[in-house]
């Protein structure tokens, strides 16, 4: 009878241990997926936010150079070099925009980036230097002012794009923090399961096994 009771305890122990081990395995699978999600989140922060912020900074520098060439066209030592310099900077901007467009974009980013690209391609494409300066008439202030206004609009698009990087980056960091906090809870849950597992094995396998026989026997 005692052997039968001990066998039942062993079977019960195996079922409990098996259930707890299955729960721990399931927890590890969920945690692995969580860490994969967190890894993807950090990759997204780097590839689609930090690198993009670098793109925006580079574009701003080229845009500033274009504005300087336009606003101070009369100071250029060689007027024939001004338009090629402007075009080179515009090509650099469009090359960076092309890389920008390959990142993961929100609907707002697509709109601002499309508007910015249109300004560079259609409004700042200066083909003739005489549009902004001639030796006889000097600086064409009206035309220069128009270009400055377009550059200002382009810079506003860049500022909005930069704000989006901060907002989206903050969302991604919050998402990563949620995963980290969830992982901490799962770790506590695993410790509790292991504690229950140890207690279950002790109670079901060893309790009463070494009890002394009663004096009546």
C-alpha cells in the first residue's frame, strides 16, 4: 500500500513538474520574442531615426550653402562657378533625400519630404546666373528674395522632419521600456515557478518517505 501511495505521488509529481517545466519553456519563448522585438526596436531607432537625423543635418548644411551662394552672389570672385556650385549642392541634397526615402517613413514624413524635394527640384533649380546677378544691374533683389522664401519653406520642412524624428524616437524608446519591464515581470514569474517546482518535488517525493514505522507494528 505504501508502495502504491509512493508511486501515485511520483506520478503526481511528474505531472506537476512537467506542467511547471512547460510553463517555464513557454515563458522563455515569449521572452525570446520580446527580446527580438526589442532588438528590432533599437535597430529602428538607429536606422530610421538617428541616421535620418544625420541626413537632415547634412541637407541643412547644403541648403545653407545654396542660400549663401544666392544671397552673396555679387561677392563671388568667379561668377561662372556659382551656378555649378549650387547645382552640386542640390545634387548632394537629392542624393541624401533618396537615402532618406528608403527608410521607414510615416505619412507625415512622406508629405514633408515630398514637399521639400519639390522645392529643390522645381523652385531652386537656377539655370542662369543672370537671374540673380548681372554686372550692369547688380543683384536682382526680387528674384533673390523669392529664392530665399523658397529656401525658408524648405528649411521649415526639414524642421518638421526633425521634430518627427524626436517624437517617433521617443515612441520607440517607450516601446522598448515596456518590453524591458515585461521581461522583468517574466523573470520574477520564472523564479516563482522554480520555487514552486522545488517545493513540489520535496513534498511529493520525500515527505513521509523517511518516516519511522509506528510502535504498533
